[in-house]
C-alpha cells in the first residue's frame, strides 16, 4: 500500500476580497464602467452586468504517478447567460485565481455580444502548471475537475473550450467524462475537440485567422495591405504560433516572436515553418538558428507596424505601454493591456484592436462546431473559413463605425456593443420573478 502525503498550494483570495489593483478583474470592471457611462445605464443594471450569475470553486485532488497526492483549486464562472448558454475556455496556469476567471468570463460575455453569438460568457481554470505533470496526471486532473463542476456544465448550459495550458486532448477528456456520466455521447458539451470526436475543421487556427482578418480590416481603413507589414508576436502557443504563420502566409514580415522562455528577432523575417519544427524539437522558440535572441520586454518595444500580444494578461502596463513603438496593437491574448497602459497607448496614437474583437475568431468557430455537433452535420473547411472571415470583418466594421459615432477608441466601441447587446437581452427577458 502506498502512503500518500497531501501538499496544499497557497489558497487564492476569498471571493469577497477586492480585486487586485491593475489585475484582470480591476481592468475588466474599469472597461465595463466606461461602457456603462456611455450607455447611460443606472446603478442597478451596472451591478447586474458586473456580477457573475454563478460561480463554483472546487478542490481537485490528484494521485500523482509517484503515488503522492496533491490538491489543486478549480473554478468555473458563468458571468452572464442572458443571450444563451455560457461559453468560455478552460485554463491551466499557476496564476489562475477566482478573480482572473471572473474577468475572463466577463470578457467572454462582451466578446460573444460583439460577434453576435447566441451565448453568454463563462470561464474555468485550475491553478496548476501543466508542464510539471505527465499526460496521465493531466487526464486525471481534467476528469476530476469535470466531475466536480458537472452540475454546472452541459451543451445547453455552459460549453467549454481550450485556453492557456489546455488543448483539444483536454476537451476530449472533458467530453468523455461528461458523456460517460450521462450514459451517451454528447459532443456539444465542449468545443475545440479533435476532429475524430466531433471537432470542427478550422477550429485549431480560428483565433489566429481572426486576428489576421481584423488586422487586414484595420489596415484597409488607411489604404494599406498586409503585404510587407512588419509584425511582432508575443507568445508562440495555440494563438501566437498560428497567427505568425498566417501573417507570414499573407505576405507580412514576422520579425519577432517569443514565449515564456524568451524571444527571437530577425529583421528580414522569421521562417515560421522552420520555427515550428524547432519548437516541436526543443519546446521553445529560444535558440532558433535563423534569428537573434531578444527578451519579451524588448519585443514589446520593437519598431514594427503590428504588435500582437498573444500570451498573458497585463503585459502592456503604464511602463511597457510607454515604450511601444508599433502603430497597431492587435490583442491576441485576453486582457494584455491594463487600463493605465491603454491610456498611454491612446495618448501616443497607437491603434488598439481590443481582445473582445481581435481574438473572437476562436469562439466564432467554436459556435460553428457547436452548431455542427448539435446537427451532426459537418461543414467543409472552405465554408468555415468564409463564414469566419465574414463574421470577423463585419464585427470589425461595426466596432469601427461605433467608434466613429461616439468619438471613442475601438475598445470602448467594442465594449459598448457587447454590453448593449447583453443588457438588451436582459431587459427584454425581464427580471424573474
Ligand atoms: N486558444 C484560443 O482559442 C484562444 C481564444 C481567444 C483568446 N485566447 C487567449 O490567447 C492567449 C494565449 O492562449 P493560447 O491558447 O495560445 O495559450 P497557450 O498555452 O497555447 O500558449 C501561451 C503562450 O504564451 C507563452 N507565455 C506564457 N507566459 C508568458 C509570459 N509571461 N511572457 C511571454 N510569453 C508567455 C507560452 O510560452 C506560450 O507560448 C490567452 O490570453 C488566451 O486566453 C485563446
């Protein structure tokens, strides 16, 4: 018999603790307050929009391959479900806490509103560094987390997708655990699944393709094309790596990329295909022989046309934002710019295409996957690519028109659209009882 010892990681803040200043929830609240002010909503509606409908905090024990038992904290937050079921990713990262999950769930609500999907916003997370655990350990964590939050999720209530630290395999485990417990296969409980179990063509690259579509739309406004434009991408994960590849395929020059270990730079352009092979072999962009080393801080300050932060929150704050020399910041990550950083970028004339618009391609194709799974009828890659481009370009033009109408930034305009659509659904449905 194995003797197990219990290791308890630091507990996250209690739900009642005020959000960390400049943390993601504080940023999300400030953005909402700006939109509410433009829309002239009263305090009651503002509070309703600021407050998650449902939250769950679960303990996730894991028996490690060594026999030792460790305990993680898991969360799922449904921020708003007025427009439809909750929709949002599952994040595995050591910095996950309840406030981060709340902020990410709120951003999902506005994002689904901006691209006009029949969803509310949700998000989940487990405070774990997935790189430190084996595949079978991660499978057990995922299955236990899914079992613990089971009453809250479902194809009509709350639909998960991959986020940082999780992938299509994670979604297959969630789908299997949920289905086994219900007694039959329910593919529509998650999106971002492998194709073999009901995934959608184009989902793996959808967020990245959407980033490139909105960048192209923004450049088109000033009579420019992607061809020859210089791009730097922070984060070479699911979003950043494919964004770099698609930018390069569409004629842009990807001059720098990074990950959590460091970055690389080549003024003549990085060979992204070869970089994929290097990352597959070494686990990082660092050490790629076709480029020079560069730090993450240096990457953010490069003199490029387009900067795509596609890693973590809060990287463009009052210090780093003042060093940005890019003309456009296209937010691949959720919440990469703090409120103070946003003000500085605006003052310096940098156009920010906000996360709730720029990275919405993932949830758009997740919606397509959910529709296909509900109908058990799958579309072609071309149909998906065309529908995605249409949604993203339409949303960009709606946001740009709103920005012109109110004389505000693209971020404020996107928030106004997302918040207004959510509030309208809430008001039309009425308050129960
Ligand atoms: N996956 C999606 O479809 C999707 C959709 C919308 C938004 N997002 C957002 O995009 C961001 C990235 O998500 P992902 O799915 O690509 O995650 P991922 O885990 O696949 O990749 C994250 C990348 O960021 C790097 N990174 C982590 N910490 C870093 C740091 N401190 N500095 C620099 N690089 C760092 C990692 O090394 C990795 O290359 C997140 O904010 C996520 O919420 C993802």
